[in-house]
C-alpha cells in the first residue's frame, strides 16, 4: 500500500519539478518583455489623451499597453500588473544577481522570494542595493521564507547601519487594553515596546509566577503567569512578593557601588527564586567592537551589535565562549549527549538539518545520523549528530527516509518517494529524484555535490 502511495506521489513530484522549470522560463520571458517595452527616448511621458504614450512605473518608463498585456496574461487587475512590472524592472536594474536566480532553470528560485528581498531594500541607494544583492542572491532557492527574510534584514542592516539604528530608536511604541465581549470579567493587554523591555517583562512575570508556585499556588502555569501580570499592576504587591530583584531603570540610580550591592543583597534575601534571562548571540569575534556589525540572536533574528548592547543594558552580563566547532570527531561511548557536545552541534547548525527547515535547533532533539548501537565506541560525537524535529526522526526510523552524512553539518536526504535534497548551513539544494530502476541514483547525487 505504501509503495503504491509513493508511486502516486512521484507523479506530483515530477509535475512540480516541470512547473518550477517552466516558471523560471516564464520569469525570463517576462523580464525580456519588460525590457522590450521600456521607453528610453522615443515617447514623452505626457501627450494628448488620444495618442499612444508612455507611462511611468517607479523610476522607469514603459509603453502603456504593457500593463494591459500583462494583466490579461496573468488574469489580474491593472493595478496588480503595474506592481509586477515595477518589481521586475527594479529587480533587473537593482538586484541583477537575484533576478538571475529566478530565471535560472537549474536554480528555479521563486519570483516572490526575490520580491521579498526587493521590498526589504526599500530606501537603499544603488550601491547599497548591489551590496545586498551580492550577499543574499546565493540563498535564493535554498532558504525557506523565514530564514531568507532574516538574512535579507541582516544584509540591509549591514549595508545601511545608521538607518537601521534610527529605525530601532524611533519605532512605533504603544500599550493597548481591551475587554472580551463574551466574558466581561476578562481583559487583554497588547504592547509594542523595546525588545529589552519585553525580555525583562517576561523574566519578571515568570519570576512572580515561580514565586507563587513555590508558595503552594496550584493553578496551571498559564493561570499563574496571568496572576503574576496582574500583580505587576500593583507595584507595592510585587515588591512585597519578590523584593527589588533588579536595579535596572531605577531613578535615581544607587549613589555608590555599596548602595547597589545593598539593594541586590536585599533582593537576594527577599526573593526565593532568582530568574535568569539568557540570550544566545552569534557574532564573529573580530566584530565585537563594531556597533554597526550584524549579530544573530537566537529566537530574535539579526540585530546590530549596538542594538544587542541596548538589550543587555542594566544587566549583569556573563559571556560564555562557544565550544570549538572543529572538534567534530571527539565523542563519548554513551547514547546520552553531554551538554558540551550538544552546544557544539547547535553552534554549528543554527537550524534543524531537515529540508527547507526554519526551526531553530536550540530546543530540538539531536539525532544520531548513523543509528546508535550498543558496544561501538565514540558514536555520540558532533559529526554523527544532527538537530531534528520528532517528525523527521520518525520518518527516518519508520517511513523509509534516509539521511546520509556528507560532511560536518551536512545531510543528504532521500525521502520514501525518492526525492533527494542536500541540506547544509547554506540551505536546501534539491537534486534529481530516483526511480525504481535507478539503482545508482543516491550515489550519483552524492557525487554531484
């Protein structure tokens, strides 16, 4: 039965591949049409209403009937056609490497991905566009939407760090409250604030909730957190419950270090549970002194190093060096994975090593790529471990999927239906699909990498 289902699925896989190839050819034809209709000197922008004329879309001029032609071909409105033509023209002029990816029949990057990158570049000048283009274009067609968006944001920050910092400083902020019409005794609070304040609010709410639990509160965790948030509405009650657990934001600040130490010691005596907030920041060591360099924060995304400093302002910061990621062959003779090896794998693989995954590795299982067998030494080591969600682990174990190691942090996946994809830290690279009589398919695909 499963074999029959896979044979049916293969028809979809092949048709999908043909569709992607045809889409790349379609994108190329669309670009050529846009260039062919672009008006440079022949037609003025304004003529008599009854005469054939040019129309302006963004920074470019086109013979006006191009809009109608594209609208009819795409079964779309005139406005949609205008937006599409403008985007294609800007891609070809401002992000030519990204455009090449969406017209390459071997890469087959979706046009919408290139348009997302283009939108992220709004406001950049010509040179900045090309800086982002060179950095992001290799990822088109290999990264899923969330990771591509984060990469584009990081490169825009790197291209124009002053504007990124200004946007972070002047971003919209608000706190809104309301009620539930179906339950007049409940309400909601929605706030958009600085990331640093949000992190400290989360830590304080959880600290109060944990304190309530330690005092015998039997409510479930969400109910305790809701009660903790309510306690924050009464500052005197919060101080009575947990003390002054941080001097962050105190005005005036403690006059001396001795005064600060006294406040902290008082908080330690009054607080039965001390809450920690931990950030995992990935940045090159040579960039630490450059506030305009970009860092990646797990669970948050790209930020300038200067913005990371703002997140930790007023905090006691402890910097922990990452485990050396090159020691992949050092392991232990046990199934259980030591923390030092787990951290090493997560430092190497920011996301799970599954095709098109945007799931960060921090809270996922580590899977033995070659299944663990009792009695064989050194099996639990970084180069035999990969972060995976439970679903992919089950499919590999029970549904005929195969994950073959092809280097540190690199897996060659073969699905039950014969699809092949190489996954590494640069993304997912689809390879050709096996057929029943193609016995060398997997080997050929691995060699082609």
